């Protein structure tokens, strides 16, 4: 498996990509697997590899609706970019593909702060 098959990771500069690579952990996925529950604090940021995940929101009456779908073009956990690492809904695997690469939230937050500080 190659983390660069996720298009977001592939768009990083070679230096940034190499810095993240040791912290990216491959995770196989299963259809209907729940990666996080709405309202829970995120522990990992996921970069799908030819897999698809839905963010599902449950309404007060118990009905649910898919509010987003994320594939290998993006990441799961975008709320962490906004400084609010709380899952906005249940993240459910729809197609397992080649799994995903996970980055611990602490590493993601460190890298986000470093990026805001500018080039080193």
C-alpha cells in the first residue's frame, strides 16, 4: 500500500510528505465499519485509499441522512483543521477499497501548527 494513492496526501510537497510518512498507519476497513460516532472527540485523521466513507447525521426523530461522502480525494476529520476535533456525525465505511491511512490527531495538530508558522 502506498499512502500517496490518497490524492490529498499526494498533493503535499515531497518534504512534507516524507515528514508525515513515518506517522501514517495503514488501516484495513470493512463495509459498515464505524470509524467515529457523532459528538465523539476525534483520535485519528483518516486518508481513504480507494475507499468511500459517509458522514451520517441522525435527527431528533431517529431518522438519518448522509451529509457527506469522502473518498481518496480527501480526509476524514476536517473539523480538526478548524480547531474543533469533534465528529460532526457518524463516519461509516461504504466501500472498503484499499483501506485508509490514519494519522494520530496529536501529529495532525502539531503539523497544522507548524504549517501556520511558515517555512522552516
